[in-house]
C-alpha cells in the first residue's frame, strides 16, 4: 500500500506574525518558514505505519513556490521515500488545494491519504474533508489514534470530539486528518538529512494535473488582533466588584 501525505510550508510557529501594510495578508518576506506542525504529525504516522510493515511507500506532496522543496526535503529526511512538488507561485484557498491533491491522488493511486487537520497559518480545517468528498472516499478527521487492518482493508480511528472520544471504522482507501495527540514527530538525523538530498522530488504543474484554478472567495482584509490593555491593581474587594460590574459588565 502507498500512503500520500500532504505537507504545507507555513510561517514557523515561533515567529511573531506581521500583517502587510496594505492589510492584504501576512508578511512572509525574510521570515523563517517550516513544515506545518499538523503535517509533521501526519507524516510521522505514515512513517510508523510503513515501519510496521503495513505500507510499502510514503510519498510527500507540497503545493506552492520553489521554496516548498525545502519542506519536502525535511519530509524526506524524516523518512518519506519520495516527494512531489506542484509548482505554483500563487496562494490558493482550501478548495483549490483539495482539487490539486485529488488530481495527485488520481495519478499516484494511494491506499491512504494523510493530512494535518489544519494549517497554523489560515486555520481553515477544510482541505482534508474536501479531498475526501472529491475522491468519494470515507474520511476520519481529528485522529488521535489510527489502527490499520491491512487484510480486511479498513482503518479504526479514534477522534477527539467535544464529549470525549469517538471511534470510527473506515474502509480503505480513505482520507485521515491528524490531531495533536496522535504522536510526537521524530527529528531528522544528520545521516537521513544527507540521504534526503539524493531522494527524488517530482515536479508537476497545474497544467499537468489539469486543474482549473478558480476561487469564489475574496480576502477583503487581514488585521492584527486588538492589543490587550494593561491590567490595574485594585485596593479592595469592593473596588474589584465595582469594576467588574460597571466597567467590564461581567456581573
């Protein structure tokens, strides 16, 4: 079985985000970029499934500019067998990304598609569900545990919901999106980083995949959250109650 894993290049989680002066988006110039943490978890789970003998190949795919190759190299250093880079200098919304991933899946014919549940840059949490719908495959989202039965061709997935845990059984092929508590991604070792340089990365274009780029959504404005006001020290309980009642209006 082949596993296809989508990995996204995002602003590093430790970087303080800056909004562009024209408020059209987030400034990414001269900013450290890295693999989306949820995508790292998806890749780690794919590698563990392969190491358990339940998959023969793990293929990482990334969509975006030429710098996405660095993200793919990170995935290859973690243990992926090869990469696919869909070249585009445009930024796409989830539906277009899902259409591209669907076309890649049609070409690669995987038995399982893994994605992070969301990206930390847009927090959309939509792509995995859309990929499953376009492929017509079952989906299990917010996975905190994945158990494969290769012989019977199904996966048992524990997913986190508001009330606790929900267990799903989905037939393969399927789409699974990963949550934080699924695993702890490994660090790439120096030998594997060196080996990753010789692993193949196939370049593809939207024309190769015959994907029509069309968006029905326009981002009107991006703004920073309001700055938090400094706190005050009160001298008595009565003063605290007065402020909570008359200023904060919470009681």
